[in-house]
């Protein structure tokens, strides 16, 4: 297939709960490849299958630096590679971290969200083999953000109730204006 369309808030499909993948077959591998391609073109650091309209438990993340521009001098390269996880489950959570998050499905808005600082995530890789990964910092945030999508949860759903209603009202208005334009 290739590039897929990214759904944006308030598309009701983003609120659906995704179902587990039974077999990592060619269709799922194609989905993973398409999700990476779509994510890179959109310049995101993560993408979940429901964001491209597929309610299956598949996520991709790549929090590593892209090219020279992203790396500040003297800063160590994050030992991070593109990661695809099928049926991801957070098995261990430690500590708390606040991060300014954004989402390809919520364009034009970022806000601080608190999540576990360090996690161990388990699932299947692109070959259908069991995998386990320890993550902290941006990678941990990113994986938890993507797993939220599989539950139909957006980062704006994690803001305070008051803030959430204000932000969602604004985003809905903006989306309506874009349709009219
Ligand atoms: Ni997102």
C-alpha cells in the first residue's frame, strides 16, 4: 500500500479500542511498513494503527535523532532504533516523568502529560517473535502514548477535566473551519 491517511481529532475512530493481533502475517507486516513510512513523512516519533484507521494492536516508534540537525553537540546519541511492537503490554512501570507531548492526530497542539518514567514493554516484533524492551525518557513516553491510542485514548484525554474541555472545544472548532476552507 504505502502511505496511509492519518485520522485527526475529533474522528470517532480514534476513540475505538483496538483488538489484539492473532497472527503476524503479511498483512500486519505491510501495515507496520506503511506505518513507518507514514510516520516518517509526517515527521512524527510514533504512530499507532488506529491513527491510520486500523483498530489492531500495533505501534511503531522511532525516537532516535534524524540527521545532523536533530543532534546537539556533545549530546550522546540515544541508542534507539525504529521499533515496531505488536500487542504491546507495559509489564513494569517505575517513577514519574512529565513531557511536552504532541500527536499527529492532534495537529497544532502540545501539552505536558505525566507518565511512568521507566517501563518494560513486552509484545511481538515484526517477525512475530516475543520481545521485551526497557525504556526511559522520550522512548518510554512515546511507547506509553502509542499504547494509549490502542485504548482509544489521546494525550488530551489525560489533561485535567477543565483543560480538556477547553482544548477539545478549540480543536473541534479548528477542525470544522478546516473542512469549510
Ligand atoms: Ni499520538
